[in-house]
């Protein structure tokens, strides 16, 4: 199952810079591992903020929660998750069939 995941991270302003950099280095390493495992399928950073949006692939919401909460910066994250379904534009019907577009444009 695919999920659209928006992550906004708010690290404490009092966090020492060395601790902050070490945390961000661990965060990057864990993110790469999740990408290599096929969990993070696409990701984009949001310029000007410590934030990103991505498509994550997990068996279910519990697996997604486990993956997100494995990130080192998890305690400082605000995460919004939207489950995704397939869209007929990406999987057009055969030429001899019809699609009820009224039900897919909700």
C-alpha cells in the first residue's frame, strides 16, 4: 500500500549544534536504508524548512508507523499521512471498455 507522508521536523533551538548535526546524519542514514529497502519510493524536501514529502510503500498502516517511528528525529516530528489508491489515469482501461469518471473525480 502506498502512503503520501508529509514530515515537518522542529528541533529544539537549544539543541547543541554538534548534537543537531549528529542527529541529522543519523536521520539521513536511516532514510537511505528505508529507501534501499523500498519503503521510501519517492521523496522531496521542502525548501526553507526542515520538512519533506514522500511516497512510502508499506504493507499496512502499522508497518508505516514502525518505519516512520524508526527515524532518529521521530520525537521532534509532526507527520501527516494520506493513504493512496490507484487512479485510472495511471492504469487506463482497455480500448473496448468504459470508465465511470464521475466516481473517480471525487
